[in-house]
């Protein structure tokens, strides 16, 4: 099956992270959760609402940033492929 077919059938998920057992991402996520768990009991209800709004806005910003990075990377890859496939230079 080609990569385009894999993408069409939903077998390719370019936005998902490949989290290895001891990845930096996994370590940072655990650190964030630990700090959040330490912080939340210290906040009153109004502060918790503000924190939730902050977290929601941060997650939305990260989502947009990740989308922009994905599009930029995909575009760069496509431009490289076009240049490679249309190059007349046989020396590389």
C-alpha cells in the first residue's frame, strides 16, 4: 500500500508523537502533571477557574503552533522533493 493510501485510510497520523518509553516528551509531561497536582490544591475556586482558562488557551496555542510547524515541514519536504526530481545536475 502506498503512503497516500495509508494516509487516506487513516493509517498514518503525522500529528501524533512517537512516545518512546523514556522520551523527553514523556518526562516533561510527567513534570507538568506533578507541578499541576502540587499547584491546584493551593488555589481557591476563582484561581482554579483562571488557571483552567490559561491552560485551555495554552493548549489551543500549542495546537496552532504544531499545525503551523507541520505545514511548514511538509511544505519544505515537498519543495525539496520537487527540486530533487527536477534537477538536471547529475553530480548531486
